[in-house]
C-alpha cells in the first residue's frame, strides 16, 4: 500500500463532474431516482436499445455521431444516431423474418466491425438475447457457449465461420441461422449461411421496439469458474439504469464526450461501457477495429479528440514499457479523464500515467456478474495509486469471511484482508447463471453477493485488491477457468493428468501455464510439448490456450483426487508449500 496520493482532477473544470461530493452523493442516491433518468418505451416498458438510440433521435439529436468506427487502416466511418436507429431497425426486422423473437439467443463472433454493434442493439430491440463472443476463441469455447446458451442465430464473418464454426454445425442443433456479416450485398454466402447485408437491404427500416420490461433478459455474458463449464451470467434490460448511473459517476461521461472504450464486446466491459453506457448518455462512441498498438493508440487519442478513455492494465503496462517520451510525441488537449479496469492496476502505473499524460488512470473494479462498475476512483476525489477506489453511490460493499458453517463474519478493522462482498439489489446485477441454479445460489449468503476476490478496506473506505479467492486465471484481462484448459489437454492421447495455473507475468499479469503427466508409453520431449501446445491452441484459441507446458511424473493431488493447483503454483514460484496434509503425490 502506498501513502502517496494524486490530487483530484482539475483538468477542464468548466465541465462539472457528475460526482462532486462523494458522501453527499451517496446519501442522496436512490436507484428509483436513477431509473427516472431513463425515458422508457413510448407505450410503457424498458428496452436498452431504445434508451441507447431511439430516444436521442426522438429528441432531435439524430444527426449527432453515435459511433465513429476506425477500420483496420485507421479510416474513420461515422454512424449518426438516426442512421444507427435505421440500421438496428433493419436488423431487428431481419431477426423477425427469420422467426426469432423474444428471449431467443443471438450470438456474435466477429471482430469489432459495425455489424457487431448493429447486431447487439438490433437484437435488443427485437427482445432477443444477445451474447457476444471473442473472435480469438477456438472451436471449443465457441461450442460450449453456443450449446449452453442454445444459440438460435449467429452473426459472424465468412472466414471465422469456415475456420471455427462450420465443423460444429451438426453438434449445435438449435443453431438455425448463421448470418455472414462481411459479404457485399447479393454475394453468395457459404453453404448453410445467409448474407446479412442482402437481408438488411431487403428489410424495412421501420420497427417498433418490442415492449420488454426491466426484468426481461437482454444479455448473456459467459465467465469462467474454477471448475466446470463456463457460466452464462444473465443480465436484464433494467441493467441500463446502472450502466447510465455508473458511467456518469465512475467515468464522468457527458453527452459532449468522445469516449473510447478499448475493450472488445466479447468481454462485459466492451458491452456495458463499449456500447450501452456511452450511447445511453448520448455521447460519441469511438471503436477501433485494430488490436493494441501503442503508436496507433496515441495517434487515435490525438486525432479523434478523445475526451474520456477507458482501458485496461495490460495495455497500460505495455505503454509504460515503451516510455513516457512516446506518449509526449502527441498532444491530447481534449482528454480529461482516463480509467482502467479488469486487473489490478499497480501504483507505479498510476503514477507513471500522471507524469506521461498529465493525469492518472483512475482504477475501477467490477466483474461480469455485477454488470456495471461497483468500486471506483472518481474524477473529483483524490486518487490513491494502487487502490480500486470506493463503492459507487447505490453500492454497499464490505469485507467478510465465510465461516465453515456458511455464515459471513464482517471484518470491521481497517486493512484486514477478507472476501469482497456486495449487498445485492443494484439493477445490473446478474439474475442467475443460465441453467445453473446451484452455482448461482453458492454466490450468496443472505443478501450478500460473494465476489470471489480478496481485498481490504483502509480507514478512509478505499478498497485494495489482494487476489482471487479461487484458482481462476487473469491473463491480459481475460478470465480463464483452469478446468476448461485441463479438460482440453486431457483429450490428447498422451495426457494422463493436467493441472493449470496462472504464472505471474510483468505485462499480462499472469500467463496460462500447464503441467501434464503422461500416460505410460509416452516420452516427455520437446516434440510432444510443441504438439500439446498446438493441440490446445487449435481447440481453445490463442487467448485461452497455455503459453507454457511442463512435464511432471505425476501431479500433486488431494486424497480425494483433486489436483492441488495451489501447490503447483507455489512450487513454480519457489514459495512455501503451505498446508500439504491432504497431499497424495504421484498416484
Ligand atoms: P471479469 O468478470 O472477466 O470482468 O473479471 C472480473 C475479475 O477481474 C474480478 O473478480 C477481479 O478478480 C478482476 N478485476 C476486475 N477489475 C479489477 C481491478 N480494478 N483490480 C483488480 N482486479 C480486478
């Protein structure tokens, strides 16, 4: 913990911060009042896409740029609110023509192309449920998500379809329609798929948004646990109340802003704040199709006049490595607020950014299940480098320990470590894991939601991240369940046992590292190691697959046969082995 502070932002004081006085705002806040900042559907009900697009058009802001998309070459393409309304209407009509309606799952597997954004919002208009997936996923994670979520339609590109989905069609009986998003109108789509552009051109641009209500399902976001298959966290239309309120408080977003959220919509950040929140506020959302490239990012911040920037620690650490001089080669006169999420943001990075950009990154904390930012450093408050900040208005957080008989004992003393817990009841909270009631129930003790993160709170109420309470791995911002990786390694004929850990890494925070024990008759050598790496990469995709594999004669297990990942990790790092009373080695 560092005692150093960075004084609250004084940049652009002409734009009053949404949150001026932390304590007063918390006292005055109510979720009912936050809900009334939304319009609701003209005939009653609430729909995210209406709040994000149509209501701005109805108020006369149709000509304003809603989405500025930079293609791979960096060329900007602008979509006004009015045009986005028309395009999402057409997409909703396409879904209707295909027989898709309320509650049906529409999945996406694309890079950050305009159709991803059009599909997300058009799906919501249609009352269907949208589920974005990372385009870097391999066939295994894609198949798991689409089968658990019973995807009825998929929006993808011709090459992603051929490489990753075509071979899965027979094992996805619910998947009726595949819409190819990158073909010119009337071009022939691959067998068993449809050309989305052709369908869009033939669809009407008039659509009456389906009258969803606050508790209707809107989004499905998959996340990983320590064991079992990925979990589909269900989010409802009412979440938009929290998206709007939290973006005002934690990102200080105003309608005048040009907002750049670098996250991919395959991750919840890229949907809640990379689509919904900025549009609901009426700002201009910047999207870059290209992946991280420091030089391009600095140029983009400068040339596009970005005012609020939301990114992640892995990218910040990569920028740090290149040095502050590179940052200073460009000018950012409009930039007034920078925030970070997804992994711990070390204090050095906060201090560095303050020197390099003239303002610090404001760390904030949340997760797939919370649907929106829960804890944040605010523009109008001092930043404590290394701290995630304080709970947002409307959010009650605490540090607690779970007793063996299932009670929560709250930690009152400052700086004492325990699990971060949140009092249930904010609108963007997940409503369950799809078809996994028991796993959902396990997240709660009474009214309190257990986050699975260890943290501590200091005497001023600032929260400090300590680590995960489980074996889940965070690599370059992606949450990876070790079980999913072990499962795929075990498919290989040579593998008898597999154990997967997160190995600390100076840039990616952790990398996925696997330990395998071989079946009799197989020899541990470099050729087999490369074969296993390739097998995992082909099945899981580059994001999830292990970067390192080591062979062991046998893996450490408990007497009940569970692989002791913690012990593997302690040995890898040369740390004390801790309690090994249940260890059964080499069995
Ligand atoms: P995800 O559900 O993929 O967004 O991952 C959520 C997890 O990322 C949290 O439970 C934390 O372990 C981690 N995380 C998110 N934000 C932060 C942060 N600001 N500091 C430390 N860890 C974070």
